[in-house]
């Protein structure tokens, strides 16, 4: 299954040294997310994806498209602002065995997280994925093996001019 993920540059050393990358509770940027991530770990375990109690490695369905779709997702999740902040991250293009991936709806995941964080009583995560959500599918893995990495590139900022070029092409306007 083709996936892509944005990771801190330091993970490249881990991949080279250990041959694999695992999630790390100490690296979770928002501490309130831990209870939600623990539910993801529990669902992965129910499906036979054992993470050793570590948080999952998050990825997105599909190959690295090297375009604004990747840049926008990274900007929304990681909030880099400066060239130096973008330089901290890399995009990994992956080919992962299907049996080690838990796919779920990113929209439903966010609804679940909101319910947990804001204290709704016993929220339940809906693990189904609707046809309308095919572009919003997240992938969680118990680990990333170095052999699954097809390519690595620096994370690049969103390029508004690229969006305009795509709109012009759709409208039949050439530059």
C-alpha cells in the first residue's frame, strides 16, 4: 500500500541505525492527545497490529504527490512558519504491506478527538470509511521499516502559484 508521512529529519538516523522507526510518547506535540492515541493503539491491537504500547506512526493513503496536497496537510498538522521550520521535516514515500496498516477517516478521528478532549462521556470512534472520505484517509502503523521507504525529500512550503496553475489548467487557460 502506498503511503506518505512527514517526519522530523532525526528519524532518518533512526531508520539508518535501527532499520525501523517507532512512535514515541515523548514526541507527541500536544499532551492532551495521549488518551486519543491510546485508543488508536488499542484498536490497532484489536486488529493484530501490535505496537508494543508505543503510539502509532501516522501516514496518509496514497503516494507522495510532491504537490500542495502534501504541503497543506503538513502545514495544518505541524504549523511550520519559517524556512528553518520546514527544513526540520522530510516527506517519506512508503510502500507498506497492507496487513500492517490501520486505515481510518481523518474527519471521524478529529470528531472523536474533540469529544475526548472536551470530556464527552465515553465517546466511541467510528472506524468506518465512507466513499466521500477517500481523500481524507489516515493510516496508522505500529512501525516503519527502512525497506518500506521508496523515497525521502525535504518538506516544501505551500506554493499558492501552483494552485493557480492547476485551476488554469482545469479551466483550459494556458500560460
